[in-house]
């Protein structure tokens, strides 16, 4: 309102070097690689002022939902602050612009950004200047949201998976009815204020399904997908087999598939994180087949742990299955 009468007011702005920060938690005792947030606070004064305090505050908020069994839980998962002028001393500033640099170390064990049906983890940063606002009040910047991401070495959300299967000189006739790759996702919720915890059921997400109606793409991802896969894509549509491999013969197949996006598959929570919302994954391969002349169908299943990260340059995960 004062500016409407021609009375210019101080302006406070905050800018960070990067809004995305990579965490590297370690599961064992020892030094960790803790990243830092770097930024600049800019203060414009229309006339000389006395600044009582200038601080930057980084806050992480964690919200866990207990599926209606318990009330949702909101806690502060990270709180960091830094003063940009000496504590207990007033700073007498001239008219014009003033810049202050800052840095904050973030422990890699900090709960990373999360948004899923079981809760949220959110991080914001803002600056506050005391004593230079209207009538000697304080002024603050608006919140800037930061994204704290855990980095792993496997595959990214919405990335690509290259599947290869090789059957070499089979000892008997093999009739393959379908090949399937799934991601099993599990959530482990842990309270920050009590001993309550909860393990959710396995959430199975189909990555690829090959059968007589859905042939392999030989490593070439078509757009749009000519054979979309739904979560219920477990029933084989048709009686004809996907492939018959005669005794002594060999067979190879290659298929490039896309990992589901972050709306359905969340990044893996790495060991060493203190997050109350932990996500773990495993990659599961299933083959439905018949052996010899027997018409009875069998299922072969192979599972291996998998780490999925949130944001990284595109990559491929190659899954080999050998007889």
C-alpha cells in the first residue's frame, strides 16, 4: 500500500544455483558425500537502512498417511539455517542493491523428495530480513521449492529397459506361451514420533509382455506403442504359442520396453536414508512354457533387486536370461 503513495519499499530476492540436489546416502558407518546448496540473496534498499538480521532457512516437511488406520503424521525432516550478517550485530546499509552469498550442507541421509499415495516429502528455502520492512517490520522472500534426489546406478523412472532372452541348444522341446517382465514395488512406512510402521502389499507393474498377440520389437521402441500393456495384462489372448523351440535348437529374442513413469513407479530409497517413506523394488522375469509333448503349462520365475532413480541422463538396463 505504501508503494501506491510513491513510497518505495525494500525488495528481497533469493536465487539458488541448482534447484535439484543429488543425495548419496551410505549404509555403513563412515564419511558420506554430503552435497551443498549454493545461492545468492539480493536486497534492494530505496534509502539507507539498518538491518538487524538476514537469514536463509531450509525446511523439509514429511507427511505420512496411514490408510485411515491412524491420523496422518506431519513432521519436520530437515531444518537448516544460516545467518548472512554477524550474529548480534546490526548492519548499516546504504541505498541501492546489496548481494549476499550463502551455502548450506545437506546430509545425504536426509529424506528425499517423495510424492505418492502414502505421503509426501517436500523441501523449501527462503530468506528473511528483519527490521527493514514497513514500520520497522520484517520482509521475506517467497518459498523456493528444492528437489532432493537420491542417485543410484541402475535405471531411471520412465527410462528404457532392453530385455534379451537366449535359449541355447535346448535338451527338450520347449513351447513358450508368454514372456513377462514386472517391477515389484514395496513401501515401508515408519513413524518419526512413535514405533508404528507399516509394510504395504507388493505393487506389481508390468513392463513388458510378449505372447502370440504381442510380438517382440527387436530392440526398436515404436511410438505410439502398437501393443499397449495394462496392469491386468496377465491373461494370454489366444491359444497359439509365442514360440516353439525344438529339441537341440536355439532361440533368441530382444525387446525394448519403457519403465512406467513417476505416477506409478517411485524412485528407490537407498540404504542410509532416514526417510519415513521407503520404497524398494525388484525386477521379476516370468516365462510360461510347456516341456516336451506335455501340454501342462509351467511358470519359471527369476527375481533380482533393482534400484530406480528419479532424474538422470537416459540409460539402458540390459536384462539377460540364459538357459
